């Protein structure tokens, strides 16, 4: 068996001047082809894990290791991780005035692949993906995320996922704030992206986004670590019964 | 792309004779420490001025000697005012030597990827033979429309001599400030443009070519007269980094916008970083006319640049779009002035300032609405971006409103690049340096899109160059 | 006096006349017979507040009017009060002064020493009028760590007296000072407030209102100097100019290097009710620190004709409509006055002034 795509070993993450501990002793292994779902109540550390994996400078890793594709990236900057094949879909994507979505994505594609991007080919592919995501073509020429609605921002994130084709996609509540139809569109985008060579880690409170995906593992976070790991059936169990019931189960 | 393509043709041999003659003349001046009537007379004689111009220069000299250095704005201590003559009569011999070009300019050329052969030309040390040819071609093309486009010296004695006399320094009188007076006394070179009524000049006229003339870049005078209903786009070409031994630039631009006429005046200034750029630009706009300024300031050691518009006819309009980028060792004080002197006039000032690496990028403005300017509107909006905590960016606007039937608004913002935005871009694979450059480019984009394409491209290159090594 | 008053922290074009106050706002000459002290009521002091005979404000920060003016005001003061507060004062301390022909000179000097964690509201009211009347005031506030001081200044003079009002503030960590400055009367009104936000997390709010009429000269210079981290200032001014009133407002937010995460907002909204009034505004943001957020906005003009028409179509008289629009602009300041009766008095004063303008 080949080596795992991502290995997180005994990870401790702190934030702020007071060095508040948000993750402590977290372990996680993700192989190519897998889909992992992170669940847990607000503040359990799900988004922190995503940010720490991507290298958000606000968070500091004080112990442990992140191994991605055999390379220790624990202390690498976000761009190095992105070029290594990691992608984070942000909960609230930044607005960057003056840069159109298309020119931004072309620059990013060039950075990630390390090769010059063929403009016409890129435009055709981008137009096709935007159509699949039900995005108005005019968004390509609008400034990145500026004045986009919540739903449009999320779609733009998935568009980036589809264009940049990372090996590991971290999706942080990509379905929040979306209406039913938009969730379907985004879910089909994620499905289109996923294949045997890449992997997904998804934070969600909503099973709809997982439709059509084979969920391999569900991890429940609490108190800064993973407290339970199960298969896909855990998703519905948690949604129906809540974390409290789950915790009581644990206690027994 | 005209300017760029032609600049890239290099003439191998420099005709030294032009410089050699001037060197001899210079030697005589250097014994005088201050600026005297004799020196001004000599300049006047050398340029074959008409009598009125000689008298004008002497009057301006008198004003210059009495005026004091402004007590506000950037420090001008680096200027040797007691020995002003060294700025007036630079030793042009050094302009001929590539080896004398400062390292930072040479490095700029390296990074822009400009071949060796072209660099000396861009630096103003090469022959101007080529530019003259282009200039004459343009001249012929627009002459067919009845447009006059010539150098100031010829204009003074040519068929438009009376028109020049009637307008010369009427918009910017020598009494305006000390450096306007200095300009009046020692001006040399520059362009004269006259666009007859109703003529729409399709190609932008560029002063690019003219500035390479020896000594002409320092105190050049640009006089533009656009008659009723006509249109002109004039581009002031300091777009190449320019090397000058003498580091004072006190040029003057006067624009007369006739009834219903429209003039757009674009500049990308990238003087070498030892330059004191104290340029005065002003437009007078008649009824229903429009002046549009587009201004980018990147170069110079110290800059004071506030194009002014006097809206003296009913319904006259002005628009000012500017960007200033100050890096290490630079103190750039830029902005705009407007006087609403007639009813229903409109002004709109929109600027962006960027400061990094210890540079100072200040915005300064003045909006005056006179009592008769009823129904006028003015809006000012300025945004500043600080790229580190060693730099400075001050916003110093002032307005003087003497009429109640007006609508005057002003807004300013200052801030920095958000760390979140940088992280977002880095998470998409960009290096921190590229992420910063991209955001700064986006900040500047509203200005860039007002520029002709080749200048917008160059401005973007300049931003990327300036951002290189911006991460400590 | 040749004192330079209300100097703009960074100079600009001289012909605009905004670099400092004009000679017409110069400090008054000391009368040969000395100052004739105005009537002043001794305020009641709530628990926690004392009035020591002396206070050490020797080397204190300059006000917006400048150290020279401050020195003159302190030296000439004929009504001197010192307040010290510990704990939370449960009622405002109210100073009331009135000028009349026999007592035309109120030169007040007030110091407020707010101990750590204390909280106090001080109201300064001046009324009355006199030919050659002078209302000059210097208020110095030292707000220690976590202190909260509210200074409410209400100037209801008639149209003959002249007025100078200097405020200087030093703020400790997490201190908060709120200033309300309402200047309605006076033929000359010169004011300058300046605060030093040189400790972390301190905050300064200024809500100012002015009313200029006839040939009044109004000259303001308000400065917030940020050197501590996480500091905040909100400086907002609303004004009305009628007749040939001539007003200059300088407002400066000065972010010095190290003032990380400093925030400064300033605004001015000027209503012009006369074609011959003159309004000058110079809102500066000085910035030597990258990690800050500074903003200013100014709007100058007449009442919106269409709004006025709309209000009149609903049955309001022009005076009522004007008053409504002015009240809306003045409300943020007036609502902060802690005494209901004084709020009403201010609103009536504004209404009367607006009516006078319409009748005249």
C-alpha cells in the first residue's frame, strides 16, 4: 500500500497572545480516494484544524507534525502547501478589489502548476465549469469576491477547486448559507472533482452536501481532539440525535 | 505603442558636437553662484527670445529673488538654492555617459528586461535623433487636421507668436510661487499645441520625444490651447526612468480649454530618485469645457505636484485621477487643486497613495467654491495604503466653500493590506511577495484603467518592481 | 497677543488661511481694571468627588489651541476649580456661569483628575451676554487607567460676547473620555480639543455642534494623537452657518508609529443657510503606522430641496422643516446632555436661532 496523502501526528495548535490551546494531541490519516467528514459542536476545533492544515499564520503549531505527500509541511507557508496540492475552501472568502476572478484564477493556476497557463484553453475550461456551477459568465470579469453574495462566494470557491485540481481539498462549511438548489450544485461540483487520486475533508452540519459522495470516515471533534471516528453512517446518527446523545453513549 | 517601439530603435553613435558646444557655454556661467540678470539675459539671447520674452524673464527673476521657499510641504533642504545656477545650467557632458547613470536606474532596466542598447536611450543619455523623426511624423499627421504641434522656441517666433504671447504664463503667473517665478526666468524647451475649433485629435500627442533634448527636461514649458468644441489627449512622457545630473525639475504646463472642449492630460512620472520635482500644472476651463487629469507619480526624491483647474465658465468640469507610490528615501506630496469660479461647475478628485520602505506619500488638496459658483458640485475621495510601519502617508485636504447652493463631499480612508487577504492568496499558491504585489496592483487598478494601455502596462511593471523585496 | 492659536498640525497652502486662527480670533486684551468676574454657582459634589484646593497639572499636554494659549488661559483664569474622583460618581457635577454687563468676564480653569477605574460626568454651562463679554475656558482631564470621564460643554451665550474654549486630555490604559461641545452663541468662537491616546485601548469621543450667524468667526482645531495600541477616536461635528459667518474646522487624527490597530473616524456635516457664509474644513489623517484604520468624511451644502419640499408637502412650515433637519444633525450631541432641562434649553435655543434667521 502506498503512503498516506496526509498524516497528522499529535498536533497541538494555539492561538493569540495568551496561547489558547485549540487542538491538542490530534491524530488523523487520510489516503488518496477517501472522503472524511469532521463534525462537532461550534468551537470544537474543526475550523482550527482546517486553518492549521492550510498554514493560517494566526495559528501556531506548538507540537506534532503535518506530513503531506511524504513531506513535512508543519512549518511551511500557505503558498508552499497550495503548490504541494492542498486547497482550503474558506468559510468567508476574502474580497480583493481590482483583481478579476479570471485573472486571479489564472495566476493561481500558474502558481500551483508551475507552468504558464494557456489563456484560451483556460478560458474555455473556466467557462464550462462556471456553467456547470450555474454561475453567470459575467462573474469571470468581476473583482474577486467583491459584492458577491454568500452563495456566489461559495460557488467561486468550488470553481477554484475545480480549476486548481488539488490533491487534498479542505471544505469548511461550503454549504452554509446556501439554498437547496445551490447546495445541490455545489455537491455535484464536489462530486465532479473527487476521484481515486485525491481526497476530501469536509466540515458540515448538513448531509445534503454529502449526497453522491461515499463518506469513508466521520470524525467527531470535542475538547480539542478527535473523540470518536466512525463510518459514513455516523453522519445521520449525529444529525438525528445530536452530539449530546453521542457523548452519553461514549460515557456508557 | 508608438512611443515604445520607436524608443527601442537605437542609434549607435551619439553626435557629440551638440554637447561640446554647450559645455563651453556652461563654463562661463559657473563662476556665478546666484541667479543674476546677466545669466537670464544670456539664456534669453541664446534662445533668440523676442524682446517681450526677455523682459518677461527679467521680471520673473525679480519675483523669484523676492519670493521665499514655501513654509509647508516636503523639505527642500537638499536643494542648493544659493547655487541655483547649477540647476539652471547643468553640466550636460555627464548626460552622455552611461557609466554615470546611477545604479538604481541601471538595475531598473535590468529588471524590466530592456536590452543594453536601449537603456542609454531611455536614460536620456542617448541621441535623440530617432525621437525627432517620430515627432516630425506625428506633427505631419495632426497638421493635416489643422493642429499645431511644435516646440516652444519655434512657437515664440512662428505664425502663432501672438497666441503664445497672449497665453504664456497667464494661467500660472510667475507670482504664483518661487519655483513658478524661477521657471518664468529660465524656462527652456517644451511643447506648444493648438487645436482649432471642433477638431477631434484622434491620436494622443506625447511630449515623450521632446524631453530627451539636452537641458529641456528641467524647465520645459508646455502650452496647450484647445479651441471651442475640440478634443485632445496629451501624454506627458516621463515614462522612462530619466537620469539628470542636476536634480531640480521646475516645469510648467498651461492648458486653455475652450468652450465645450475636452482635454485629457496623462502623466506617468518616474524621474530618477535624486530629482526634486516641483512642477506646476494648471488648466483654465471655459463654459461647458472639461479637463481630465490622469497622473501617476513613482519617481523623484521629492515631489510637489498638484495640478490645478480653474473652472471659470458655467458648467465647466474637471476630473482628477491620481496614484502616488513612494518607496525608500522618497517624499512625494501630491494631489490636486480646483477653483469653482462659475455656476454649475463640477469637480471630481479621486486618488490612491501607497507608501512603503520608509517612503512618504502624502495627499494634499484644495477645493475652493467662490460665491458665484451656485449649483456646483465637488467630490474628493482619497485612499491610502501603508505597506509597513516605517513609512508615512498623510492626508491633508482643505476646502473653502463660499456659496451655499453647493454639494460638496469629501471622504478619505487609510489602511493596510489585510493579513487575511494575503493568507487567502497564499493558500491559492502565490508567494507572499506576489500576493502583496497583486493586492497593490488591484488597489491601483482604477487608476491604471484610465491610462493608455502601454502606460498601464508600464505602471503595473513599476508596481511589481517597487514591490520586489518588499518583504523583510 | 501674537500667539499662534489653533495651529493645523501639518501646514498647507497659506492663501487658504487654515494653517492657524486668524487675528480676529485672537485672545482678548486684559482690561485696565482687570477682569470683572462673572457669576458662578458652586456645584454640588456627589460622593467620591472632591474639590482639592490645588492640583498638579504642571507639565500637562497641550490643548488643541496650543500650549501658549493654554498658559494664557491658566494665568488669567478668575474661576478656578479642581476636581478629583475615585469610584463611580452617581450624579453629574454641573458648573453654571453667567455673564452680564457688570460681570462680563468668565475665565474658567478646570482640572479633572479621574483615578483608576473611576467614572464621572462634568457639565460646563455658560449663559448670558455682555458688550465686551469674555467666556474663556481651559479644561484639563487626566483619566487614569480604566477611568471614564464625560465632559459636556454647553455654550448658550448671546451674540456679543466672545468665547475661547481649550480642552487638553491625557488618557491611561483603557480610559475613555467623551466630550460633548455645543457652541451656539458668541461673535467669536475659538475652540481646540486635543487628546493623547498614548496608552493601550483608550478611547476618545467628541460630538460637537456649532451655530454661526451674522459676522461670527468660528475657529476649531481638534486633534487626536494615537501612540498606544488599540486606541479609538470618534470625532463628529455638525454645524449650521447663516448670515456671513466664517468658520474653519480642523480635525486631525494623528496615528504615530506604534499605534497598532488604532482606529480613528472623523466627520463633519455643515448646513449652509446663507449664500454669504464661508465654510472651511481641513480634515487631516496623519499616518506613520501601517496597522490602522482611519477615515474621514465631510459634507457641505444646503438642505436638500426635495427633502424640504417633501416635509412641507406633509404640512410642516419651512421653519419646522429646517428645525427638524437641524435637530436630526444635532441630536447625537444634544442627546448626550445628562440633564433633561438643559437638553430642552439647548433645543429651544437652536430653534430660536433658526427662527431669527428666517424672520431676518
